[in-house]
């Protein structure tokens, strides 16, 4: 074999290699994409994704199927994605508690919350609001704490499951205010919210957007928001800090992620699509009006956020002795 023929074969191999790398980006997606949500339909994670889906389908030129797999604060859905083929057709709209809070509060989780996923794009960040049933006797945080102390274990709070952001918020409230309250975990926010409205439980922390129609109808009342600053959608509602808990700050985010080892070309395609969709002024305003912040990111920026938040919540979980 001549030197020239060896060179030509090497050149051909290199060219084919480039085509192989580029092919996923050029052809993807060629079939419907499934995006898992780790909570029941009708909750804030599900509702947020469904607002994005129509524009994202148009951007990618493919049908997107939302697959709700509620349970264990999103861990059940995350485990499915962690074990899926890294081909871009099984993704998750990840709620940060599933990835950075729940693993610290459960004895075990069936995946590595950092290593077993490929970050694609941040989508939204938000705070929650503490709402009580309309007939609950407390009308502000001071009265809530006083009532709980006078009625040990008669005050209950709901959450989207053990390890969810509203579970953590409730536990922090108990710890910082030194009160006893019963935690009632559900398979999703919507189920807990229904029971606050119905009076089966006393209160919960829920997304501002999900609370607005029920606040407007008078079926629930706001007590305080979980962020350090007031929420623009509820400007008259104080923060937990303003209500007396100086160290209280619970905020969260949603992001699009896939299984580990997702090809870079597919990650780039999806990241670009998400950025194009979420950067649209009408989309940004839609979320802004219900208390969310559209939070764009590169995959590397999201990876950094995941790592930082995962490390940040570890000492908090240990301090309130959750398993």
C-alpha cells in the first residue's frame, strides 16, 4: 500500500467521523420526544412545561409527549430518565428539589443526582407562597405560629412529596419557629393544593402562579413568600424574613435535562431551541405575570448551578435531621 493510499484512507475515515458527529444535530429529532414530569398533572411543574410545549414543538418540528410520573418528589421520573438511552428522545423537565434537595432527605435515591444526567437548559426560577385554607384562624405568620404552639400537632402542611421544596420550606418553618406541625406528603402539588382548599390540611407552600386563581377566588389566603424579596405578583404579601424568620430563603428552578452521555450535538440543538422559545417576549411576559423568572443558561452554566445547589442544601437537610 502506497503512502498516498494510506493518506486517502485516513482522510476518508476522518471525513466519515465528522459526518457521524454532525449527523445527530442535522437529523435530530426524527420522531416524537418524551419529556417526563416527576409530579402529577395540573401542578406547577406540569403547567409550566405545557406552556412551553407548543412553541418548542414548532421549534423542533416534532411532537412532544408529556409523561407524568408522580411520586417521591420526582425521583421516580428522574430514575426513568437516568436509565434511558441517551438518544435525545427521553428527557425530563427537572424540578430542582428532585435533584438538589430530595437526595439529601431520603435514605437512598437510585441515581447519582449530578453524574447521571446531562444538563441542557435552565428554564424558570421562582419562589413559593405560604397559603392557608380560607377558614384557618391565622391571618398572618405571627398568628400562625401562635396557633400552632397553642394547638400542638393540630396544624398540618402539605407538600409535593418528601424532599420537595415545599416540604423543605415547611420543615424550615418548624425548625426556625420552634413549632410542631404535621407534614402530609402528596404525589404532586395539585393534590396538596386541593386539600388546602378543601380544609383537609392547614397550609402549604406553593408556586405563586398556581396560587393566584385561588387567592383571587378567596378559597385560600396568603401568609408570606419564601424568597428574601417580595414577589412582584404578590407585592402586598411579606417575605418569611420580614415575618420574623431571618434565615429563611427557599427558591427553586425548572430545567430541561437528559440521561448522562447525551451527545453534544443533541444537547446543543435542544439548548438552542429552549433559548429561542423562552427568549420570546410573549413567553417571558406570560411567566413574569405569574411570578416566575425566565432563566436562560448554557449547559455548562446549568451544570454549575446544579453542583452549587446540591452542595448548598446538604447542610440544611442535616440541620433539620430529615431522611
